[in-house]
């Protein structure tokens, strides 16, 4: 990233109207090797931003630093502590980034074994208070070195920021393009990220690196979401309406809009499904009619007084769900999936009273 941008305290150059082609050019240039950088920070930062696109407030185009920092931390936790990937060349003055040092210091403080010979547990397995502790430390490094530099590399047109404020404000034109071309931008980012990691991790090949980058934020334990939906009263498969066995942890939790596109876990995009539907739907979009069911379900789910509901629904709107579906369509995801057989289910399988009524608005 640009050495003249990392120490910026704010970036408030007025946004200009941008065409989609201009946004694509800006992103391509920012991620290219032509922009000076000595670490992988900008790639992890851009991934953290892309993974949070559907957490942006659609009225103000605001995304808070905490959301970005939590994903930024998770990425490095898994890349550094689980996959043991170096993040900068050994020829630099120091062969370890500030983020790596913070991670190792955190592990030493709490007695976690982070030796190079074995993997540490995934970030998601950390207690929530410890996740916040390390994310707070990493956030300081992210604000110090990354936010201003990436702002400068994107010509001050992707977002505005003040380091002492709570987050970034997207240029609305840039935000729309990022949503529309989300998968393409992810591929560009991964491509340049992999090329850089290959240089500093000689034993790694591109295929292995690609898998590790993709796995850096993938959840392996969806138990909290399963428990919330079971507590909500979902007793039938969301798709075929057949009764769910009381299989506990074996009951599949499905991303209605596939994780491979969203790259985020939010309760409002999760449903319980039977194993057959979960397997058959796989990485496709359900038929558009299921969006109506999702809207109704989510409106009713908001009545469940759980911390997970309050947290995950902070930035939810029905229009955001629709936008995510349309964007996945544009990015090439196959749509229209339905189970072969759908049972009659007047209440849609959520509790005894069915859904509350839902308006067409937000």
C-alpha cells in the first residue's frame, strides 16, 4: 500500500460520480503490484470489507470499524496461527508484521500453544470476550497502517474515513459496484494475494493458498444458529416442509443465499433443512418464491429475545435480502432450485402460530 497514505488521519475528499468501469479500474489498480506494499494487509482489509458488504447501512452507506476489524482479525488468526503463512518477506527490516506480533502476544498471554508444528483452534472457537479482546488490539493496527493507505490507493473514491470516528462511509457509486461485482473483485483480490504469498512462502503452491484463503473465514460450528432456530420453533424443513427429525447437532443449517457468495454468517440468512434438501440445494439459490418466506420468517424471528438475534439483525432490511439475492444472480449463481416434493404446511413450520404479517416495505 502507498507509503504516503498509511499515516493519514482522515480522508474526506468529496466523492465524484463513478461509472462501474471507473470503480473496476480503481480496484484493479489498488490491488495491482504497481501499488507499493510490504505486507498482505490491503488484501485482508479488502476481503474484510467485501465480506461485510451486506452489513452496510443502506441509508448512510456506513460500515463500522468493529465489523471490519473482527473479520480482519479472523482472517489473520487462521492464516498465521492455523496455516502458519508468513505475511511479509524475510528481507524486510523485520520478518513479522505488527498483526502477527499481536497474535503471538495474545496467545502467550492466554497460554495458547501456537507452535509451528500444529494448528491452533479456529477463531470461532474463542470465547466471545477473547475475540473482542484480540480484535480490539488488531483494530488499532488496522487503523494505524491500513485504512488510510487503502483509501489513498483507491484514489479517495471507495470510501471516506476519520480514524477517530466509528467507521468508513462508502461512495454510493462504489458501493453499488462492489455489490454488483462482488465475486469478480474477490477473485482479483485472491489472485494478487496468492501471488504475493507465494513469494514469501516458497513451499506453498497457488492451489493450497487459494484453499487456505477461502477457509480463513469459513465457519465449522453453526451450533448457535441451529439452537436459535430450534428455540424459535422451526420443526420442518424450510424448503420441502417435511418434519425435521430431532437430530440435535445433525440437523443441517443452510445458508439460504450460499455462503460461497455472501462469505458471512448471519441468522437472517440461515434456515434449518432436511439432509436431502441441504445436499440437493448445495451451492445454488432457491426459487425466488422463498424470498417471501424468508421475509416473513425474519420479521417473526425478530420477536425472539436473544443476543444473537439482536446482533445479527442490526443492519437487516428486507430490501438488503433481495439485493443480496439479485447480486448472487448477477455473479453467476444458479437460481430456481426447489425440492421435488413440497408438503403442505400452513404455518411454514415455525411454531404454532405461523408468521406474523409482513408489509412490502422495510
